[in-house]
C-alpha cells in the first residue's frame, strides 16, 4: 500500500505505551540513495500559549510505527528517548 506525504502529514501521533498524544506529523526523514523513509518528525508541544516557541521535536524511527490508521499513527516508543533539540531558525542543520 502506498501513501502520499500529504496524507501522512495530517495524522496525529499517539504513543501506545502510555497513550500520550505527541502531536501531528510535520515531516519525514528519507535515506537519499535508497529513497526509503527512516523516521517521522513531530514538532514538540508549544510553550506558554504558543508565544515562546516550542519544546524539542520528536524524531520517531519508522520501525517504531505500529499502525497507520485513517486519522492516527500509533507508535511504540518512549517519547523521551525520541526527543531532539529544535534547531534555531535561520541556522543550517
């Protein structure tokens, strides 16, 4: 079964271990020579009413995805292990 990125982008990510809502898929990481998806990126939760930016992003490996449904993506991982600091706007990777 194939899926477009835009179909994946509007799905909410939920951790099956604790039922925590992590957010919505915003991006994917792709292995360039092979063209395979290696992880999904979920932006961290907003700070203070969304004005003070966001917390760290979640980079969830593709192998941790249990199920992709019509509305949600279920992942089996510990969210704290998937946290990656957000890069500053305007700076390269």
